[in-house]
C-alpha cells in the first residue's frame, strides 16, 4: 500500500483514540460504582443472636460510626466543616446499609449465559442469513448425552447468579454458612404440578426431586458417584453450572417416551434447609440420552448438504426408504409417480425439494406420509425443519473503515465470519469503474500491519452492534465474474476446513437464491435493499440498515437484568430468559484505539 494510506490509517487510529465514546481505562483506574477498598467494604452479616435487640444495637452502632468518622477526619486532617462531615458520614452509612445481606432482604437466583453464537438470528439480515449459529432462545440445550457438561447450545458456560429485586447481581453473595444446592427434577411431574410456572412451596418441589437414584446424577469431572448431593459455592454473587456433568439417561430413571429432567437450584443453610428469603430457580426441561445415539442427534438448523438423517423424525429405517422411494412404495403395495432426481434422497436439500413438490400435489404428499409412517403433525415438523435449512456460504465479508475508503476482509465458513484473523486489507478503487486492490495481511508494510489489530477490534465491535454497521458481503456475482486470487484461496481453505470438496462455483448462493430463501423465512413479500449499497462493483450486499439486531425477542428478558425470573412479583422461573449476547472483551478494550465507526453509506464513500 502507498505511504498515504499508511499515514491515513495511523491518523485515523489516533483520531479514534481521541474521540471514541469508550475511553481507554487502565486496569488500576477506579470505575464508578466499584470500591477502591474492597477489603474494607465487604458485607458483615448481622449476628442471628442479636436479632431480638437489633433496634437498640443499630442505634448504638450508628452513634459509634459518627464518633469514629469525626476522629478519623481529624487523623487525616481533612479540611471539612461540620456540615460537610455530616453529609459524608450519612452517605457512608447509607451505602453500608445497601450492601447488607439480611434475612429480610428479598433475593433470587437466576440462570444465565453469554451467548457465543456468531449470527444475530434476524430473518432480515443478509450477512447472517445462511449462518446456522443463531442467538440462543434458552439456557440449557434440549438434549445432552451422558457425561456431557451442562452448557448452552452455543457451547457457552452456564452460571447461576444471585440477584436483588432490581435484577442486579448481588456481588457479596450469601451470608456465611449458606450455599447453593442443585437437584435433578422429574420434568414430567414438575409440569403436572406447575403448568403455569408459578412459585411452588418447598414441599411441592421436594415431591419433584428424583431421590430413588443410587449414584450421583450430577458430578464434577472425575468426581465420585457416591456423592448424591451436589453443592455450589457463590463467589462475587455467581457460580458456574458447567463444571457439572449429567451421569444418567432420563429414560433409565423415568418412565414414558423421552421423559425430561429439569434442574432446581436453591440456597440452603447450614442444616441443608432452603433459605426463605432467596427464591429458587428451575431450568428449562431437557433430555439426557445414552452415547449410542450421538450420531443420531438432529441439527437445530441443518444445511442443505447435510445427510437427510439430520432431520427430525427421520430414522435409520426411513433413510433406507428414502434411498429408493419407488421400490419402498412398491413393497408397501402402491406406486409413487416421482422424477428420477427425487427417487433417491440422500441430502436435506433433496428432501426440501420433495416437500415443495408435495405441497403442490396432495396425492403425492399423502403417499409419502404413509410410506414414511409420519402423522400429519410429524410431517409438518419435518417439512418445517427441512425448509429452514441453510445453503453453504463461503463468501468473504468485509468491514469498511468509513474515513479510509478501505477495509478488512474476513473469511467465512458456513455463513459464520472467521473473526480471529482478517485475510486482507482492501483499498477501494479510485472511481466506480476501477478494481479494488486486495492485499493479504502478510504482505502489508510494517506500518500498516501495526494498525490491523486496532482495525480488527473496530470490526469486531461493529459486528456485535445492532445491524452490523460497516459490514458487507464481498463477492463478485454473475457468469464470468473473476474473483481476486486472495478471495479464491480463502474460499477453498474454508471449504476444506468444513470437510467439503473445494468448489469455487459453490462459494455461496446467488442474490436470487438469497432473496427466495429470505422470502421463505419471513413468509412475506418484503422489499430487498439495493445490492451493492453504493460501495463499488465488488460488493454484493450492503449491511447498512439491513443487518441483524443484537438481541432477538426470545432473549429480551435479559435486557432488563431479570434473568430467569418473570417481570413482576409472585411469579416463578421462566424458560428461555437470561440469555445475553457475549461481549467481546478484546473489542471493548481496544475500542478507544479503533477508528470512529459511523453508519451511513455517504461516510463510507467519502
């Protein structure tokens, strides 16, 4: 790159440091709301034996605090008059009262995790449209295998937090002698007793606890099966659930088809009895299966290139029938009129075509359902699962620095941006007809290379912001379109990493396919934005105003800090609440050094 661009990069970074809305902050710098002296501000639980005389003791303690405050101010030689000293002492006493953990203070436990999904999950987002990694709608997965750690679907660790009435985490934790206990509940019995998700009494909860097991249902890795009770210790108001493993199949313990478990977490005192002022939390229901079904686990969002066995209700016997529909129908005593291309179904995409064809042909739909032994309800479920499948997408994404007419290029694997390492720096052509200049990061001059980490931090921060400002798909489309060698190399590398045969022609869907897929997902005739976004001939889709939002509706409860409890008093635990988008620490730490990011096409073209 020319020296002028290198100089612009350095100037842009300096400007960003001066004008960023997130100022740099040394680790040792005091943050508002935190204590400079944590050793001296830890809560002191009120002794139980003094509760009968609390009012008298409190009056005496307050008087001694004021007396101490005056003496301490003299030792420090503080230049304060009586009114100023009185105000300071009143503030200090009030802050101590706010941090006190007392039996009368109402607290509750919540389940939370920081979602590690790479896609925003918004149906209208062109950038994430074919990314199967979507924002979690619940904390626990629907299914675990024996010995799995208890994590979210996105593989993020789960945690239990102690929160106050406002939903804020209580950092000081529980008083001494109190700890958390985790139980496994009979999910079917809990549903019978609590269909409306209301708070239950401790006696009702005990009736749901699985107690007839002879070995631990939850244990830490390499832990003993003899420890039938599972306890957790809170540290700064939180503790991890993901250190625990599930040890037993739910079908082995409970009767019925695919019976479910739930987790109960409550605070207990030294005698092991639940603490009255700390509300328990109950997880979503889940199934624990044996390891022999590991390869039969279904994809939440399959790819059209996945085996048809990844669809719900498609087992081994059904797969064999799908390999030759005509023959399978003949063995059942009837005939199916179907084209050769759909007689042998191996991939999800082929089954998707069969679903579309059957919707136009009721007779075919009836025969296929009968042949595959699927009820109308199960057919609808497998049809919806297939229609939600995504296309392989290896088209690179670019993040544009608005004041530079340049940006970073990132590889993409199955619709997910490979954010760890940008592959190139792109300099836009001088005029609309000029080709962009794409330079691999390894070939940049030292001065430009030194700025790349800070640009990357700005790119990451923008990706996890609403609508992914500054991001676009960077790929030429159309017959005879020639990609830059750097882009071709990235596509081949990511296809190989995904276990696919390199095929540049199958780098991603066309804009027509994308539009068709989006119309299916949204079930509407929404208008598509103009492709290119005014950023040069190489850009397929501009993220401006059409990217995804950071949170979806299923995770909205987390925005107000309510976690796993409903808004409002007197209600019980809520399934699916408490999911939060993961914040990238490296992006936040480097935000001050990154260029200022705007969200207008005009700024990007300037």
